[in-house]
């Protein structure tokens, strides 16, 4: 299967007050860590949707496929829609949407999603957290049109909800742990 990975890194980290994509995690920035895990999965092309901190992120990832969403302030949905419209979709079987602040993301989670997608007919495969569901999430190519038309701040939650009854999940118990506030910075210090 040829699966593109789309890393959402366009936000301005308003709750944190500094770009969480550039926070230090084990001798590298968060965006470098997430990008490396995506590349190590060897699934297909990896794209990073930037926005508020495009120039700063570009300095950390000079060989990456950066997609600059100038409408990033419209919310996560605009970045998903922009990415699907921008990438070469012709040869893709699907995409995996990844967040740039999931500190426990691994390439194994991504390959598990791809393995599940290749052996089943599920159009959507989110991750099952210890608390709830969420990204990274696999979307079959049959949903590209829907992804191009998402809007608002909830990303692709409505699409996941709509197709979830005919779906399955991959376990990612620590997937709900991300960086949003000053208190969350303790998580990075402990890694």
C-alpha cells in the first residue's frame, strides 16, 4: 500500500504561549521527533502542514515536504483540507493524519495502522487511547473528497464519527498525552 502521512503542525500554540512544534524532546525538536518517526515507518511520502511558525519549522526540517497553509487560523480542518488538495493523491491508497505534539508517537503505531488498513476494508482507523479515540488516524482514498471539504476547528472528527460503526482501531494507550499547557512541559522533561 502507498500511504501518505500528513503531520499537522500549523497551529500557533495559543494555550502554551510558545511553538510546541519546536519544544525540545530528547535532543531534538518535537517536530523533528515526529517527522523522524513518520519517516521510519517507510509507508509513503510524509508531508508537514505548517502555518503560524512556517519559517521556524522550515529551519528545523530543511529536506521535508512542507505545505504552508496560510489559512491555518481557520483551524485544524483547514490544514487537513489544504493538505489533501495539495498532495499528489493519484497513487495513494490512503493517508494517515498525525499531530505534531503526541510525545509518545512511534513508527510502530503508524505501521500498525497501515497493516490494519491493508488487511481490512475499513475506511477509517483511529487510535484507541487509554482515554478516548484520536489521531493518528488512517483515512482510505475513498474519503479524500470528504477530507477536502472539512471545515471548522475539529479536524476530521465528523468523518471519523460518521464511519466509525464500520471501523476498527489500533491501540495507542498514551495517545491522549500531548503538549498544550505549561504543566504538560513536565512530560517532555521526563523523557
